[in-house]
C-alpha cells in the first residue's frame, strides 16, 4: 500500500519561505512522477509543480522563479521549496504520485500553507 505524507506547512509572512516535504512509503517512488498541487478556499485544485522519474521539472506560471521542486530517491521524498511567498499562495498543498508503468495515482492528505501578515 502506498502512502504519501506531507509536512512543512504553516503560517508565514509575505516574502517568506517554506519547504514542504512528502515522504512516500511503498516501492513506487523511484518509478513515479511526483507532483505538488494546491487548493485554495473556494477554488479548484491546481498543479503547482511536477518532477519526472528523470528529474525533469515543470511549474505553474504563477510560481515560476519562486518555487523549486526536487526529489531524493534515497529517501523516497519529494520537496517543494517555496520562496517569496504571496498571500495568493495560501492553500492546502497536496503531494501526488503517478507510477510510470503501473498507472493510477496516489494522493497525500495535504498540508496547509497560510501566507499572511
């Protein structure tokens, strides 16, 4: 059974930084594209960043230049470094895993990020 557990959320002032982590159990991590999504109150869930098995990355336009996604296959963990945070970045951030060959996808339960003064 695959479990994704996010951590690192919290309250931060505008312009501040946070690093989110997502630890994956099971044996799919190295064969999965990993992503971060977010859902703000009253809005649909949206893609923030993805990293492929080969560590290629892609970002939403709204976070380009401010957020960095990375992965550590030895630790089965994906990270999201968030800098220059804005109030509009406030959302629940979810970790996502998409196994390359097995198909399907898995979701974490989310971690809340609040950007406010």
